């Protein structure tokens, strides 16, 4: 779709209003490079909050120094452009030795058909030649989000003495609440790193079928999973339940369930984004009586004291390792929708309006080449 060095960028004009706008790329500066997008993955969580209009940045001011949302001018205003953090691009022009022309790189520059990058400002990960380019959408950001969840579980057990990503799940009974992309990738990491059992809990039969296809056990929310798993998993007298729960669904009822699933003094690692609050969470019940812990594993930070050893580059490396080991399964079962960039506005509007359902949707200009 690019023309004369320009391209297109996805633009959210207002709640429910999505279009494509012209994107002027400009010249490649000395030390920079230009990519043409081959694949762009859609996050059905964070991105849709802008389409729905319930992202907190749209209604309040984020003060990074205080770490507070406060009343005032919104930090983000419509039109919102450049959302998205799962891009793969081919380098078509380079003025730097950091990357060669023809290389495929994973980046996070939003849903646009091309981008001019500065290696001093923009993070990129060159993809190895043996990796499916479409799976590369997970390398720069989404995979590290999930890997960071496992890292928080490891830090919960070992503090700063974490040696391997799987230290918090190896040999342990693990539950993942939510079978969206974050949950399915997190379950895949746990399986790859030797968890004794991995159970994925969700409300949607089709998504539970995907979890089973990836090698996890699956339980429906309707099956009272807390009772089911606490009957199955015994650690000792009055000590039953999951060693660790990864909460990957942005619904208060999912967090409430995560707390119910834990053994006494267990930990829930929370990767979810709650835009509607959490009124259904009952801190006076299991949380209090079982002495539970809740840790937020937001991608902006790794556990305290581990930043020197576990930076974003290492989390991307762990993602590439996962994709090499389990990429065929993820490609077959998780990536459910592949559409052209021209169809992106309608796709996002339909996903936000629940007129269409996808596990992982990917934008691609050459859909016919993707075997879909």
C-alpha cells in the first residue's frame, strides 16, 4: 500500500470510528533505516480500549513521576494513531550498520504499512531465518509480556536469585485464567518450562479447545474450577489448590476466580488490564483467610532487582526460544484471522463491537501467501 515513500496508518477517530490515514514517512536519516510492514498483530485487549473509549489515558492525566492518574486534560486524545505493538517489517533501505537491507525485524511501531526507524531510539529485534515471519509479531513485545509473568513467578519464589525463566513454574501446578493470546502464550511458556500441570480456565469453549490443542488441560468457568482443582491438587492437610495462578483476563470476576484457585499462601501473577474497576473482587474472603499474594506483572517493569539480568532483550530471546519449540502449534491454533491492511478498520470495529471474534488477528498485505 506504500506509495512514493508514504504509507498508511490505522487511525481511531473516536469511539467505534476506525479508518486508515495517510502516513508521511519522510527521508531515512543518517544512522536510520526504513521498513515495510509484513505482519502486524492486533491486541484484542489494550488496543480495543481505545476503540471502545474506556482506556484511562483518554479520560485522565497520567503523571509518570508520581505514578498516578489524575484529573486534568487527557494524556491521549482522538484521533489516536500508531497503536499496536506487534509488528514485523522488512528493511528496504538502511543507512546504518546495525541492520542490513532485506532483514526481517520485530518492532513495536503501531499498525502502519511502513516506518522510518532510528536505532538509537527504536528497539528492534532481528528475526532468525528459521522463524516463521508471522510468529515474529510476538518477539518484540507480546512474548516479553508473557515471559515477564513467568519471571515474576520466579522472583516470588527466589527473589533476586532467579537463574532460569521457568524457576517459578517448574514442577508446580499452574493455572492460567483467560484463554486469550496472553493466557495462551503464558500457558505455552509454562508448559515449555516444565510445569507439572497447566490448566487453562475460560468461559469460551472454542478458546478452551485451543488451550487443549497447545497441550494444556482446560476447564470451563461453569465447571466450578476452584472446587475441581482443589479436590485434585493436595499439598498437605488443609493445603489444596494451585501453586501459582496467572491472571490474564481483564475482568474483575476473573481476578476473583484466580484468588479462589490458589492454595494457602499462593500467589496470583496478574497480567490483566482492568478498565472497569474490580468491584467483584472480595478481599475479605479467600484473599484474607488463605494469606494470598497478588503481584502485578506489567511489562513496564521486571521484578525489583532483576533488571540488570532480565532486560527486554533477554525476554525477547526467551520468546524466540519458545517459538522455535512450539511455534507450529501456536501458528496453527492461536493465529485465527489474517486480513489485509485495507480491512483493518472494519476488523477492529467489529472486534470492539463483539460482531466478530478472533484469538489472534494479524494484518498482512499478502494474505494469499499465508495459506489462509
